[in-house]
C-alpha cells in the first residue's frame, strides 16, 4: 500500500495532482492533499501537515513496517518526521530527500 500526503500553499501548486489521483485506480494508493490557503472549488484539506493527518494516512498500515519518504523544505520535513516518528514509525524507516535553495 502507498499513502501520500501532498501539501502546498494553494491548490494550483499541487503539481501532477490529477495524475496522482488517476493512479489511485491502478495502485493501492490513497492521496491526502492539503493546502495552506483554499480556493474556489477546492474540496481537499486545508492546513498544515499535523498529527491528525499523519494518523489518517497511516490508518490500516503496520507502522512498524512502514517506510516514510519525505521531500520538501527543511522545516516541513523536520516537523513531518517528528510527527511520523511520534505515530510509531521507526526512525530508521523515515527517509528524507532534502532540497535547499541556499
């Protein structure tokens, strides 16, 4: 099973979200989209990645066998990793792909 939490500032910044939704029909994939600011017609989540969203994404999975892959700005990755670890995913199973603009 694959669970994806995809966060952006606003819905138009969710690159390839249509393709990711289409993959749900072919894979055991559940996407969780969230944005900081909603827009007209947006039906996804609004707000930062938090413990409730992490728990929702992990629902039904064996957290001890879950591999979490995190990519994004450093502060978001650090906060997300802490939340994922607090949810029971072993630290060795949390992997970062760091990018920075400095």
